[in-house]
């Protein structure tokens, strides 16, 4: 990589998004939330009535995708092919569709070069499942963020209770668990820590504590 890269990988609901956004802001670096790419792709497939079980068709759509993360007043907005996305892509339903198309190796291959274009001056914080293993294997610092399933469930519940009481939690958690199993066990780029990553167990840490620890790792390694 011409510019330095920090990768943050880990399972869903572990706090990668919060951490990577905070780091990108503090460092003034670019951000790649790669989960957003899979989510937007799933949404685009649904909106274009493309069957998400058809690898070839979704792979073609993946070749055309263009997303930007716009940092406006220190909040990151997502735009797709030049238009801002107003729909909620962070629902568990979209997350589940995203993980279904994420098993296709042709889709992943077609997204590879595109994801690497995010590595621009002065540096990049990239979060996802395979940032340290596949997309940026030469990253300067690789973090694998971990938290127990129960803790991730608790955090998700807290987050949703702030937003929406009409959620069926049992169903939601079964969907997250299903997504986890799919992400850990797929053939193509399964969720696993890169051998040269630092594994950070955040089960008993606050978001603030996680951020401080990672900032310390950054100071030591860059
Ligand atoms: O991180 P997020 O929950 O937004 O990701 C949604 C889904 O996209 C994940 O469950 C995973 O299947 C897929 N994904 C992936 N590789 C990445 C990022 C996300 O396969 N680098």
C-alpha cells in the first residue's frame, strides 16, 4: 500500500463501525466500512429485482458499484452511484441479505480492486470481515475485535431499544446468529483473524476503552 492502512475485522455487532469511524475522525484518514458495500449491493439487487441466489447476476452488479463515504459535520453518509442513500441499510434484514451474497466468490472477487481504491492519502481505516486477511494483507496494523455473543446481543438490544421497540428480539438474535455462522464458515474469505493481527477482546470494555487501547497500538506501530 502506498498509504498506511489500519484494518479492523470481527463479527457483527462487536463495535467495528463505531471504532473505525472514531479512528478515521481522530486521524483524519479515509474510511472504508466494507459491510456497507455488501449491504448496498444487497439493497441494489433487491431494488433491481435481481435474485440474490444467482451468483453471476449479483457479480455483474458488484462490478458496477460505486460508493462514497461522505464526512459531513463529522458524520459519515453513504452515497451509491452518486446519490445519497436515505434508506436504512443497517437493518438486520439487509445484513442477512448482505451475508447471503457475501458467500459468492465471484462477488467478492469483483469487489476486491474497488475496495483497494479507498486506500488514499493520508491513510485508511478499513473495517469488515476480511480486511486484514484478503483486501489489505500488508496493512500496517491489523486488529481483530472480539466480544462474546451474549455481549454483542446485549449491545444490539441496547442500541435498538433506543430506536425501536417494535422489534421481535428472539427473531432478530436468531438472524444475527445465522449470519455469524455463515460468515465464519463460508469457503470464500471466512471470518478469521489474520495471523499477524492483534486480537482485542472487548467483552468487558467500553467503546471509549477500546478506542484508547487501539490508539496506543497505533502510536506503537506507525
Ligand atoms: O459489517 P456488516 O454487519 O455491515 O456486514 C454485513 C455483512 O456483509 C456481513 O455479515 C458479511 O457477510 C458481509 N461482509 C463481508 N466481508 C466484509 C464486510 C462485510 O463478507 N469485509
